[in-house]
């Protein structure tokens, strides 16, 4: 189960993100990077952040703690910026947040030699599995915090949910975008981490992750009659993609051999 906290103070926007995430204080006295449901990408971005992030954590990858965060209508009343005020008003209710990592430094290509090849390979495998297009040299979506990498910003994952097809129809794509992955040159253990991932991502683990998806974030697909049917479709997609992981592993290895 994920913890749920309540937003108590809007601290500052993070304007480098297109969806206007922000640092927010919560009632547990913690600081969080909040992804708002009312942003232009809508609840699907939060859903992808949740599912991909928890899959990463299940694989043992370094992902900040993810929590649900309740936003009250009163939070934005004193905000002078009209755009932020409108965002908070549109996001009243349940949103998603990641633990804020004070002092974290951006990861860039010069940091690649600092990564263990097994870890780099697992990150590449994970991004291919969840079809994450945002781990490129231009936008690594990684930080260094306390001398370890942290994976952030998975809202662009699971892009099958943005295409007007039943989810399972996209589960076996090779994910050719992996050619742009910043860690692909050092991902030399893809076969080994593929075996490791199959042991860790059991049906029960994946079922537990998709069961976390709030019903309020579902219901926008014409293919599924209710939130539970839609959750089951997410699970079927993830299981089928895992069963055919050779498709995207072979694609990653093919591209890597050409580097």
C-alpha cells in the first residue's frame, strides 16, 4: 500500500517540467515533488508515474518513495500566479507525489562510468519494458543523491494508453526508441537482468501494482466498461509484455551491437 498525505503548503513550482510539478509540504512535515492531476497531460501521466515507478521499485531500482497526496481547494487560494491557481483548482482531490531529494545533482553523460554495468542494464531493461522514452542524453531523468543514481519522471511511460486500441495490442512492440537510451552503451548484461526481472515481477507483484491505480484516474477508455476491467487490462498488458520480453531485449542488443 502507498501512504497518503495531505498537502499543507505550496512551496515552489518546478517550471522545467511541462506539466508544472511543484515542491509541496505535507502534513507529515515532508517535502514532495507533486505531479498534478489537473495538468495538461491529465491523470494518465500520474498513472504512468505510479505504475512504472512501483515496477522500478519492485525490480530493486532506486526510485524515490511514491505517495498519494490530497490537494484541498484551499491550497491555491492565496497563490498569486493565476496559472498555478488554476492548476491547483483543477487538481483538487487525489494526486501523486515523489519524495523530494534535497541536494540531488543532475545526472549527465559524464556520470555513466560511475554506474555498475548490471545496474545500467537493469535500467535499460526496465525502460524498454515500460516503454519509457525519457532517458536520453538530452533528458536523462536521473539524479545523483547520496552518491547513488535515482530514477525520476516516468510520466511518459506506458504510452500504449494514449493510443486508441485495446491495451494488449501494443504489448509486443520491440520499442525501437531504445536506440536513444543514455545507458545503452554500457548495458552489457541484458540477458542476465532479463532473467532476474522475470523472477521479481510475478503476477502477484504486478497485480498489486495495478490495484493501486485509483478509480478516479480510470474510465477514459472506450474499450473497458469499468475501472476494474481497465485495471485487469493493464495487468494483462504487463504480463504479456513480460512473457515476450525477448522482443525488446533483442532489439536493445541489436542496436547496441551497432554502436
